C-alpha cells in the first residue's frame, strides 16, 4: 500500500490512471453517499450478488443430480464427457453475444451466462466424485444391504461429497468472476456495469473502487464456502 | 445355517493383451456351519477372486456357490465382508458405521442402538463410539469393520486378509480378538491370508491353493482345540508340524510363481 502511494505520488505513474489508495478510499466514501449513476452503491452490489447467487444456485440444483446420474451410468458419461471437455475451455465472455441473440438483454441472459459456466464445473466435479468412490466402499455397502437406490443415497452420495464441494467452490468462484462478463449484457446496475461505465468515461477512481469491491466480496464468498466445506466434509484429506 | 458349498467354481477373464486368463479352475470346497476355514496360497492363486465370487461381487464363469443350499445372486447381508483396507465409511462415526447394516435392513432405532452397544462392547471401543474413522488407529479401524459386518447378523463372515495392513503385534492381538468374537458368535468364517501361522492359529481347516490357475491343492484339518487364546499354542508340537507341512505345500506353488513369465497360459 505504501509503495503504491509513493510510486503514484512521486509521479512515476500518471495519476490519471493510477490513483493512490487514499484517493480510492475517498472516492468510495463519495460513492457511498451519492451512489453511482442514480443508484446507491449497495444496490449495485446487491444486483451483482443476486445474479451470481441465482445463477450459481441454479447450476448447483441442476448440476449435482445431473452429475450424479452421469457418473453412474457409463453410457451417459461416454455421451456427455466429450461435450464438457469441448465446452469448458471456451471463455464465457465469448458466449455473451450469442446469449444476447437468443435471450435478449434482460436478466435471464446475464444469469444464464453465469449458470452455464458454473454448471460445467459443478457437473464435472460431481462426476469425478462419483467415479472416485473406491470400489471397496461400494462393496462394503452392498454386503451391508445397501443395494441400488440405497447404495446411491447412503454410500455413493456421501462418498462423493468432498469432490462435489470442490465443484461448488470452483463454481461459486467462477460465478462471481463472470459477473463482469455477464453485466456486459446491457445492465443498469451492478459492479460489472459500474466498472465498464466508469472506464468508458475515464472515471478511473470508480473503476478501482469497483475492482476492489469485486475482490473483497469474492474473497468473502470463497471463505464462506470454504468454511461450509470444512464443516460438512470434515473427513476429507484425513 | 451358514453352510457354504462351492462346487466346480471357475473364473476366467480376458486380460489387456487379449489373452484368456483362468484365475481359478474347478474349485470345490465346503465350509460347514460354524467352521473357520482359511485359504492360503501364493499371490496370484486366486484366493481373493474366490472370496469375491462367494461375496457376490464378481460372477463365476462356471460352477456354483450355494449358501444353505441356495445359489447366490450378488452381494447381500447374509454374507458380511471385512476388507484389508477396512473400507469404513469416513463420513459416519464409529457407532453410525456399526449401525449401518441394521439401518439398511430397517431395524428400529432402539434395537439398532442396543446392537451397536453390544458390538461396541465386544470390540472394546465404547468410548470411541462418536469418533470418526480417521481418528482411529489401524487395529481399531479393523475392529470397527468387524463389528460393522457382525452387527448386521450375517450367517457367514468373509475376510480378505483383514490383518495384513497391521503391524506384527497389533496383528497378533487382533487374531486373539477375532477368535474371542468368533467363539462368542459362532459364525461360519472364510478367511484369506498369506500368513500360515495366522491360518493355523485361527482355523479349523486350512485350504492351500495352487498358483494360477488356482485349484484347491490340499486341505489340512487343524485338530488343535479351542479356545486358543494362549500364546503357547503357537509353539505346540502339532501346530509346528502343521506349519511345516503347509509351508512346504505353499512353497512348491511359490516356486512356480517366479518362473512362469514365459509360459503359455
């Protein structure tokens, strides 16, 4: 922080493009009071969060059962895995124009971009979780009377849970990261929107405020999920 | 109740090179109710394959396994299994692991709890009932695994080298523990091991299997009396004579094992 302030103040880097931490903090206060483009700052934060959480939750609700099924049925796995491998490297941003074409510029479009990306991670992790259940564990279950549906619910699902949680953690991280990309789809509110709008009008300090807020909230989300993970799958890695 | 009748059991499979491998060939073996039978043999003799077929995990290519006169159609709660790797459910406590079988069978909560109490007492781990498997030592884990299998009240217990992962002292203690538990519950046991000492100490019969294709080479009856908790039995003359005889029989098979890399299947 000090280094940053010193470098900027001494004029090594133009203050037009790099404000000092203190200036950013001051700008943040201003934004808190006056809002950005007519909306208070917490409304922007809330908009971004809402899109992220809805997209991510939907991805989890659809992705986990789907992954469980595909992991168990070899035919489905063979059918879908190539598609996952093919789709995952494509940056979500590339899908934005396509999504505008299909669904217009409403909330659904933005949420669908988030949904799609986190869905892939959650599903692939769930499949990996199912497949990594040791055969001895499954057999132990069989010999204790857990067959078919019972095996699935009481043995495979809990055994796969550590991997599923990893998928959820990845999915949540990528959901939040994509907020900026998703909000390129003509939003009026949101941190991503704020950054893009501010950069268009050279409101550099606002860009920084937005970036830093994204970083902090992302970190908080990550910490929350990591804590849930540590509690829920406490046996992992032991 | 609890009779195992293995007749003409054969298991073949095609390996990665496309060759037909016969793991076990025409094995016939009876284990009467309440008897403790061990199977020994060199690595690759198919003894684990045999156990897996009896457990119902893999199908036989030919032959049959009859339990109380009826054929098996997959794994089931009538045959409890104890694995070398314990295979405990990491997400459940010791008590929950033990209660798992009865829970699957729909046993009521009160009776489940009583059964768990009984078996926790039998293995001496009552203070650990709310711990998780990762908090336990190897010997403790295996005790839980045995209790878990027994709590489901199977007639038959199948054990696949259950003590192989334990250090020598724990292993000896576990052998004594197992005998006590067996004497108290009277199950029919089929036990796989590499240790001839262990086999003789525990069993009423020891079967020697030949190297691949695995056949029943020789059957030894262990006429030593039960209970055998005393260490002195391991140095009893009859024990040692049996040990020499079985060792020789297995030794012949091990010799074959090291020289077969160029032989045709």
